[in-house]
C-alpha cells in the first residue's frame, strides 16, 4: 500500500504551497508516480476529480464510485483511493492540496468531514460552469510560463472553488433552519469521534459534550446516517481497521490494541460481524 505524503511533494505545482491542479491531464506525471497512483494508495492530502464529460469509476475505501458529466469525486486524508486507468474519452479537472494549504484559507468547509457519507458531488448546470471557470483559472495561475505564481490569488481561487463544492454538497437552499441545526450537531458528533477515534467513546459522555440528551443525539445521528451513535462509532472503527489492514503489517492483536480494543478476540468477532469476513479472509481477498 502506497503512502502519498512524499509522493505529493514530487507532483505539487507551487514552490510554497502543496497544491496541484491539472486540466484534462495536460501536465504529465512521472512514470513512477503514475504507476503508484494507479494502485490503491493511502491519501495524505485532499484530492478532487471533477468530470466535465465522460464516465469514470474510482474506488474510495473499498467502494466503487462512478461519476459522469457534472459530477465530482473526492478523497480525504487517510482514505484508501484508487484512480482508474487514463481514458481518452473523458474531460476532467483534478486538484489536490494538503492540510497546510487548507489552514491558510479564510473559510471553513464542513463537507470535508463528509457528514453525509457521500464522496460525490453533483452540480447544477450553472454551478458546473462556475466550477469549470475557477478550475481553469487555477490551472492558468499555476502553469502559465514566465508569470509569478501569486500565492494570495491562488488561495483566493481555491477558497472560491471549495465554497462551490461545499454549497453543492449540502444542496444549499434546500434545508430549513431546523435541518441545518441538526446537521451542525451531527457534524459536531462526527468531529468529536474522529478527533479521538480510538478512545472507545461513551455515548452519554459525547451527548454531554454536545449539550444534548442521549435520545436527541440518537435521533440526529439516526436521521443522517441511518444507524445509532454506537453503531456509527463501531462502523467507523471497522472502516479504520480495513484501511490499516491494507497498508500495515500489524498483527491482529497489535491492530486491536492500536484501535483501543483490550480484547483481540472480541475485535476479531466484531470485524467479522461488521464486514461479513474474518480478518484472514479479508486479507486474502485484498491480496488477490
């Protein structure tokens, strides 16, 4: 399993910012880098692929995701991402940047927590044209020969681009104030769990931190995810286990302890119940 932290340094398009933007693959990648990106790899950055025309299938955390015209697929740090082979029949824009670049932007973007558990975004026709325009401007800013790469202008365009993504992700204008309040609570719940993922959270304690009752927290999490808070946390840990099994050489016992389980046998049973496969069967399928 390839890590992409060092890999990203080889393909960034700015001397001060860890950012890359490509338009219809006009900027060729080194052969060794391309070979690694065409295999499953653990992301150390945020990546986005916007499809102008065509159809492409990506894999994010073991799930096939197919996008077509006016759609975008995105990957987040620590997710396992797989690009499809290059297609001559697709027109797309690609962008990637790391946490340091994100920290320089003036706005926050809740969609990057992926609260709706969807790694795709669909744009209206008007939004599609705006997104294409910003992508094209960013590409020109980063790749026009002989011109200085203005950091502030690049960040301003990136901020605009992510604002478009965030708006389309949540379908801005289609949620009332009550739904927005619930979504904010759900995002806060998700962030609380993610921040200390391996601490085996107690639902009552999380509810108290969010100034909610356990029943109201249950209702919010159930509404947005379809499962209870406890199930959500278990599913998230099992997803993390699957990720780490793909790029780590830890034993089952070591992995269980790393994820906060005191009983490796219980961890193994929970993994099989959640995924439908034993850890050994999962590893065999993965190697195949």
